[in-house]
C-alpha cells in the first residue's frame, strides 16, 4: 500500500472516529493535546508522525494500529446504507408532495399573511443537512 493511500485511510479513520463521537476538530485538538491546524492537516491527508498518531489514539481510547486498520469506524452494511439513502429520497419526495399542498392552503384557504415560504426555507435547510449527513457517512449516493 502506498503511503498516500495509507495516509488517506488514516485520515478518514480519524475523521470518522471524530464524527462518531460528535466532536468538532477543536474538540479533538483539545482531547489529543494537538493543535486544531494539525487535526485539519491530518484530515486532509497529511501523514502525521508517530507521536501525533499516539496522541490521537489516546484521545479515541484505542491504539495506533486500530486507527490504521479501521478505515471505517461506522461499519455500514449495504442494507444500512441503502436504508439511509432511501430515507433521504423519501425526505425529498415528501417535500415535493407536501409543499404544493401547503402553498395552496396558504394562498387559497387562509387568505392571510404569507407563511409558506418560512416552512419551505426551514424544510430545505433540513433537507440540505440530510444530504450532507448521508454524503459524509456513505460517500456519493450513486455508488453501490
């Protein structure tokens, strides 16, 4: 395995460990005693030294070998991945079907102030966050 590929696997492992714990890069920096910039460099594929790897392993309460071997902390089976992507598509379809109904209710039934745009904005925000979450967890949606 080439160093770049190994480094990329390590960086993905670090990022997945961090996200699995719900930590920001700043949180990981504080837990490991490293700088936030060092965490950023590692997560973008720069290969850290052994002492840095040990600090990260200690922060994640594991060993360095586990960080190298475990390139997917979030072990998603194909069924789990498919279920989460189906959930995302369901979210899109429900939005596409419900919003026209809400527009009709707002304009024709209530006759009062326009409120439907606020529903659309916040629902779209949730939809975008759903897409980002699924992409971070599972990569591109078109891959098997």
